[in-house]
C-alpha cells in the first residue's frame, strides 16, 4: 500500500467486569474490520484480566484498563488494586480519555453500556463528538427482560446518551429473534439510527494458544461454560448425567472456564477423573476449533457461544442461567421456538436420567441450518459496510467542549 494513502484508526471500548463475552465479541469485530479494510488499525480498551491470553491479528492491539468486579449488591470494586471504587473508576475514566486523545480515532465503538461502566466513557464520548468523530453503540441481541432493562437504563440516563452522544446503534442480531430495545421509551431520532446486523459469524483459528485435548477420532460433545464464573450448575448437570448413565455413547470435553472458582474446578476435576468418557480443561482461547470438531454442543447460551453454534451448524443443548439477568433464558427460548437449538426444560435440569437421554439424542438433533433465516449470520459483513460509511463521511470542524457535562449519571 502506498505510504501516501490515508490510514484510519478505530477505537473499541469493552468494560469487561465479568466473564469473557464482551471481550470476545469486540475481538471478533476488530479482526473482521481489519480483514475487511487493509487501511484500518483497531485498538481495544478492555478491563479483562486475561485479555493477554488471546491472540490478536496484525493491526489490532489492546490497552488493558484496571479491572473491576461486580459485587452482590450491584456495586463494583477493584479486581486487584487495594483502592476504593471511586478512585479506580476515576483512574479508568482518565485512561480511557487519554488513550482516545492520543490515539485520535476516526470511529469510536462502545460495547453495551451507553455511558460505559458507571459513566466512565461519557467524557470521552463528549470529546470525540466535539472532534466530529462518529460514535456507535453496539448491543448484543438480548440485554435483559424489558422491564428490568427499562428501569436500569432510566437510572443510568441512557436514553439521553443515545440521543445526544451517538450517531448509530448496531444490534448484533435479528429482530426475528429479539429486539433488545423493546419496551424502552426512546425518541424516534434514536430508533431511526438502529441497524440490525445479524449475528457475528465465527471461523476456526489458525493458531491455538495451547495444545488441544487428545480426543482422538472419537466423536465428542463439547460442554462449554463461557467464562465459567457462573457455569457450575451446567457442569454438575453433565457430570451427574454421565455418572447416572456411564454408557452414553459419546465422550464429553468440558471447558470449565478461567473464572470458575479454583475449589469448584478441583471438585469437578476429581469427578472427571472417575469417568472414562469425560475429559476436562480449564480454558482454550480458540474455542472455535473445539466446537468445529464436536458432534454436539452443551452450553449456557451466552451470545458468543450462540454465534459459534450457528456458525458451525452444531446441534446444541442449552442450559441457560436465569440470574442475575434473563438474557440467556430469553435467547434460548426464542431460538428453541425457531428450531435453532433445544433447551433443557427448567424443571428437568436436575434430573440426571433426563439429561442423559438428551445427551444421547443430541448428535441426531437437527442442526440450526434446518431452520434457515435470511441474514442470520450477516453481522460482520454488515458491520464492514457500516464502517465504510462512517469512514467515508468528512469530519466537520471541531467544536469546543461545553463547560460542564449535560448528561447526569447516577
């Protein structure tokens, strides 16, 4: 490429207070953008403590901001530093703003939280708006049940942020499955800016961060908990089924997740050691490789896993969590109604005989492709088109920042 050709920069923010979902989605989008455009570099802002365990493409890099975790009362605390929550949030906000100031992006994409965690992205959004930088909010297909989300967004003053600070909203799904903004009172000017991209297609990785388990040529079921912090119930259900019926004709490969408590991991590994048909690992950054080789998938139904199930066209059995959000349950219920997956009935999750029967039948279950939906996996190509449009618009002259923020955050 000629050195005189204009090069563009895209900044992506992912707050990552729990699990792997936000980071994996943002990483997928970043890689798709640089594959689509050889003139773009992408920088990801993330609070994930294990972001360094993932590989990144050329022209994609990350800045890790200090991590936080969410407490049971809904507040946050520092993940590693012995400082108060106000200090850690102020530090994160300053790092985000200074990074954006130095990187000078041509496009800013914010994942899920309109103002960032506890409002930490508000000042950055205002600064970039004054510079004429396009700002996009990216939302997964389902946030929570509408009543809960409406209350949360009202408390966070999210509607004002969408109206005043964003040019576009990208929903990484289809309204046929769910409209994440259903029931949220938003002005027409905001809803006019919403684009449903479709789900984000995944592919196998050419490089793996660790050797894949020795499953041999035998067919196996992949059991994945995502980050694993809330995956104990799923793992226990599967182990109980194999303990009840050791003759299940398929091996199972369990991926416990890096955030599962070490005591639980040790307990599960002990049970795995007594079962000939089961192997377990803690973490594999390139889970796509494991899923591509599996004959069926057992999962909780988080967004990224759902995209992978669709992408690799795998028969899937979903055991969704129901707290603290109903996101996974809503997604699994809608997908089952459309014939894309099967969900374990809520009253049978603890029944090892029923679970064993469903595991036996899983590889013969119709894959998602038997229920075709137009545009289902068009997300990355639509995002590419949207990025093209954002980068093609000339920037207006920079306007001075107001003296004080006009959007409150509680």
